[in-house]
């Protein structure tokens, strides 16, 4: 310690912030999950009561279902679209930098801004999308004399009576926001595949589909593992989109928004902390599951 005093002084600011804003909140929330406390009065120790309550809470069950559906749809769509765009960017010869910039722009924009912009676009009364649909119907009427009824009706994407529509809308907005990052990761993986493998396959008469199936996808397994893992963890923690777009109503109530609601609207700090640790446990289980499935193939490819 005495010999490396200067080095410790240089890293002290980071570790001070890390302890105050990471380690301490994590430990304190674990302690709070065992207490009944509203943030004002003296806390009361209740042990594992909050965890038992969470198992019986229909509101949390509904939020868990919404979060899992949102996460599965986000992971599948963001992974497939990201891979497709990466394959396109890896093969395109014209305006390559332009396309890369266009696809990556949503990933560098704040998620709050993304949510606000799409909330305005999808507004059921004056949203740009609804206005575009009405304009299309009007133009079609002038050209053909027939105006489809569906073009003159407001389409309620965020406040639809169908529970699945707002959740699907929020999922597509989230995919639009994260797919650029996945595309860049997949593109880096594609550029790391040796070109001579494709040259040999062409000599053997392999088709483009066979190249994709037997060369590209197997060698992209480590990249796919990383993309699926990061996208899954990010989707499980979604909060900004339901908060900004429709305040977590109906099918857009997620676990993190339900946690926020209990902590800062109902002042159930202990119960909210218990929900946070339940979400943490689910995240760990999901991460281990992904590692044992996609990750197992990753180790095999590395051995090859």
C-alpha cells in the first residue's frame, strides 16, 4: 500500500463513486427488502414477508408476463434484424458509410428522445402516422374514387383496447432504438470471419445459403451470444419507454415500472426493493440459461 500509494490515489475517485453509487445502494436495497418502510417513519423488520407477498401479487405477475413477452419479442426481432442489416452492410459496395451511419443513429439518440418522438408520431388524433394514413386514403379517393374506411379511422397504437397492441408498439419502438448497436456488433463479427473460407466454399460449388448456414452462422455464435445476452438484460430492465409513452398503463406495465410505482408513488420502499431482487434473480437465471445454450456452442466453435 505504501509503495503504490500514488496509484491508489489515482484510482480512488472511481472507487469512491463506485462504492457510494453502486455497492452501497445494492447492499442497502437488500437490507430494505427485509423492512416495512415508507422512507419517513421508523422502519419495521418483516423478514421475508415482502417476497411472499410478491409471489401472491397479481399486479407483479401481470408485469412479469408483459416484461417477458416484451423481452422475447425484442431479442428475437433485434437479433434477426441486426444480423440482416449486418449482412447487407458487409456485402454492399455503394454508400457503405452512409448506410452505416443511418442504421446506427437511433442507438446514439437518448431513449427519452426516441420515446417522445415516437409518442408524437403514433398519437391517435394528430400523430404523423395517422395523418399519413388519412392522406393516403384521400389521395387514393382522388385517383380511384374509392376511399377505404380504415384510412379515415384513428388508429390507436398506444391506447388501443386490445392489450397486445400497445405492448407490440412499444416493442417495435425499442427494436428500432437498439438494432443499430446489434448491427455494429454483428458487422464486427462478420469482418472477423476469414475470407478464404468463402473462397474454398465457392470452389466446392456452395450456394450463398449454404455459406450462411455452414460458415457464417456457426462462426457468429460468439457474437450472437453477446448480442442476445446484452439485449435480454436491457429488455428486462425497460423503464423509459412505458414511462414516457403511456405511463405504464395496461399491457405496458413492466417490472421496473411497477417497482418505480411502488417505491415513489406508494412509498413502499421495502416491497420495491424485494421486487428489484426478484428481477435480479430472474436476470441471473436468464443469463445462465443463455450461457448454457448459445454459450455452449460458442465454446465448441472456439475449439474448432
